[in-house]
C-alpha cells in the first residue's frame, strides 16, 4: 500500500536554527507529495507540493522540500526557525492525501 | 481564493443524537469533497470521498450508516453523525478538490459527545 512515514513525532529546534522534518514515501512511481502545517484547533494549510515539475519545491513561509527518488524522501527544511513555526506538520501522499503521523515542531527561544 | 468553510466549528451533543456538519467551498466549485477524522495528537484519517450527485465512497472500517455523507451540490457536502456516542468525539475536517493535485481544507469541526 502507498504510504508516507514521518520520522520523529517531536522535533525541537532553537530559534534561528535549521528546521529539518523528515518524510519518506513508499511507492514505485513518482507520487504527488505534500507538506501541510496545522496550528492548534485549526485546519490544514498547504506549505508546498511536489508534482514532478521540479525536485526542489519552494513553499510558503520560507519552507522548501526536495524530492529524492533514490532515497524515496521528501524532507521539509527551513534555514532559520521562527517562533511562529511551532505547529504540527504533516506529510501527505497521493491524490487522496494519505497523511503521515505528523511531526510536532517546537521552537525554543 | 479557494476558501472552504465548515459549520459548526464546535458542537456538543448528547449521546444518541445526530449531528450534521456542513462543508462549503465558498468561491469555487469542487468536483470532489473529502471527509477526514483526526483524534488528538494523531494524523488525519480519510473517512470518505464524495462526488456531487453520487454516493460517497467510504474507506475500509468506516460505517456508512453511521456517517452519512450527502454531496448535494458542487459547493456543499454534509456529514451527519447518526446516533452519536462518546467514541465519535473527534475533530472532523473536510476538504474540497478541484483536481487530482489540490485539496483545500476547511478549518475543522470539533465534536464532543457527552
């Protein structure tokens, strides 16, 4: 079955440090891949999506992700964390959006 | 653009009653709408997919008689939780799709069944 795996349910970084949230997918074909952010008691907001047009995808709020077929990965990064980045992040797969288990990002002042 | 609303945002009901949640695409027509359920500190689980004018397709393990989905128009889908019980308490999120690549998510509805 198609799926995504998010490594690390909780990630803590200092303000200004690099953010790296990991996502691996399982599939033999290039998929649609997405990263979403969810703030407490809110719906999901799309950060970025991969649809095979380019392997490095830039999203909103300074986030970007690189699709690496050889590693079946689609990790999310941001060069410098901001306090407002603290939220839950979900990697999603496919056109019906099967979601990973999520990674809670904490930003330490 | 591409705003999806849900109503209500919060609902508390007694066990045994039914609750209807509305999902509307405000500024676009959605060919497909999806319903998700999210337990605290967990991921979203797809419950069902609905296309306007046809029966919803439910994911395995989701009771179609308990979670009634109606997709009456290209801008409105409703989820009715029938005979709700405390274990149905959850965060329900809908999304509306304009194609295979993009879904727009509603803000969610928190249901608490007493």
